C-alpha cells in the first residue's frame, strides 16, 4: 500500500521500504541529517500508515474508561489528548495509542502493525456498549516536529488552521470536520500532528518543503523517539509485557472504575513486579542494538529492547529491560558481539527539546 | 546509481580490494554497500599485526540500520588501519573508495586477489540485488 504522499517521497529521494504492508520512506539520503534537522530546526514525517479509529455513541466515554488503562475522564473537555496503553486481561499490552477528544466522540490513533487485532479487540470489547467503532478512511497524517515547527506551520497552514493551532497548548487538539490538528508528537520536540484529507496533506507537505522543512523518514523517527524515551510497540512492549515492565506505570490510572487488565496489574503489584525498563548509554564507542544482553556482577540481568547510535549524544544508547529489583549495584555491561562493554544506567528521556537531560541511576 | 570502480576487485559481500604497487592490498566497502547501509556511525578495526584467513571476520561496520561484518578478502597480515574512521565514520559514506578505506593487508599470496570478482561481475551482482 502507498500513502497519498508516495510520489512526494520519491520526489524527495526517499528510500522506500516495506513497513507492515506500507511502502514508507526509511530515509531520504541521510537519517542522521534528518534527525538533526528535527532537533535543531524542523522536519516533516508522513505517518499516514497509522490507523485512525473514531469512537462515537452514547457510551463512548464509559466504553473507553473500561477499554484503556489511562482514564479518558482526564479529557474533561473537547480538544484534549491522552496517551494510553490498551491491555488484555493478563495486563499485557495489546497496543499503545493516542486518544483525542472531539466534538462527536473520541478519535484513537493506533499502530499500523497492530491494526487488525486492535479492530477486532475494540469491536469485541464494545459488545454491550452503545458505541460505534469505525476506522476513519482516506485520511493522511503528517507530524511536523522541531524547535521551528510551530512557526513554520503557522506560515504553511491556512489562516483558519494557523489560528486554531496557535490556540493550542501541548496535548490539546482542534477538529474541523474530519480534519484534526494536535500538539502531540513522538520526538521530544515542539510540534504538531495533523490529520487531513489527502489533497490538503500533499499541499501542506509542499508548502512546508518550500519553507525549508526537511522530510524525515521512519529511521529518524525511531532514533528521535528513542532519545525522547518513548516506547515502540513490538520492541519495548507487547502482550508479554505489562506497563510497569516498560516504564508506562505513569499512564495507568487506578480509581475503582475497573478497566480491562486491572486485576492482573493489581495482582502483579501485590506480588512485587520485578521487571522494568531503564535507559542505558555506552561510555565507549559502539552501538547498542535490540537483543544485546546486559550483565552485572557476572550474571545476565536484562536485555536491550531498543538500541541505536544517538545522533544528539554521539554515542550508543538504548532501553534495557532489567529483571529483578536490586540488580544495579554492580556496574552494567552490554554484551556486543561477545565483548562486554560498559554502559551507564540512566533516567529517561535521554534528550528533550534538543538537550541531553538524562541522569545516572543510583 | 552506485559507482563500481574498475581498478579494484570485489567480494560478493560488498568489500572492494585494491592491489597496491608494493604488493599490499587495501580493503574497503563499495559505494553500493555504503548506500545500502545508510549513515555509518561506528567502525571497529583490527589490531595491526593480526593475521586473517580469507573469508574470516576482520572488521565491523555499524550503520544506523545494522552491524555488518567485513571479511578478509585474502589471507594476510594487517599492516595498517584507517584510524580516521574512529572519529569520522561517515567518511565511509562520503568516500567509500578513497578516504573511507578500512584496512591494509600484506597478502600471503598476492595472486589470490585474482580469484575475486571483476568489476563487471560485481556490477551484475549489484544489478541483481537492485532489481
């Protein structure tokens, strides 16, 4: 499948790869230049492969309060957004998603690789609720991110859209029919995500490019989100992982409302959950990759779930899933091609708003 | 279109090998290889004086995409490494056939380079991979 921007990607020199059935740009020549453009200026990503699902009906709020581990009652008015995990009965993560509250209900943006199972899960869970769960067809999604993103969007958007965007604070959104503009993103920078009809998205893409906004591919998107301490579904979390094991406890709200997976999470808490996700940075040259074992005190204590060379920090960084509560007393080592390389356990995120912000774990 | 130099020989694993006047051979990765890897972020080079047999893992190149082994094209001893790649691994992308070289070897048998792929054969291999 191709997004409506396929020809624009080819025109921009995009190196296209298959991503869950979609032909998407991995980079347009240099992933690192794209990464740095987003940290220092502005970049535009086509993320139209992601799945948009609208949830409407009388019971939409009650349904989502039951479905999601975060609580949509936090969205006290139209135009607010929320990040949540969607759990199974065992507390395993089916997907992570964004919820946007619109005038007629809620809009969910879920991952593309999990589209089919998410739709089945939502439809099944919706039984007994007066809700309509509908995949929104034919919409494009652009993410415009970077310190200059808001200014440049202000110039590139129509006056009506620019006015709507200027009113928004982080994690707020504005709807206009099917279209949506939101102050959200996946990079740790200022910026917005826009859901638009195909022709409007292509026109905006062209105006942004004319203003010097750099097209950025899925490769840069991955290193940016890693530096920003944001999980990737399928790498850092899946159905075998609960929120506490992937640094998402902050997204789980226990308030007596009974959501899917809550019993399992409470039982895990009772038993003392002993898996967690931390940041690690290399102190020598090298690159961390998913699957590298982490050893400490002569024992394997965890594994890298996502790793990369950080263009901002100029060293190898990663997320490590650590098993057991007291494993960080001895120095941590990553096993890279059979060699033990020292790494430092650190707080997440690594980078926010263009600056290193991690601290050593104690 | 990636450049295939005609004054070097190649491995199917995308290393190029150049025979120098002094009988040593210089090894790097092809333009096609650096393009496929994407931005190179780290290069691990062997110690000078290390002996390698043909086909064994001699160095590692890591890009934003993946780690890849660099194989010894012929049996021989390492006499020099391009230490400039430690601080500037992106040189492999910018100049794969010149400043981005990896290792210089003294081959045990200088004629062994003749068994490697010719530029035409390597071009055909790249064409197959691209299509």
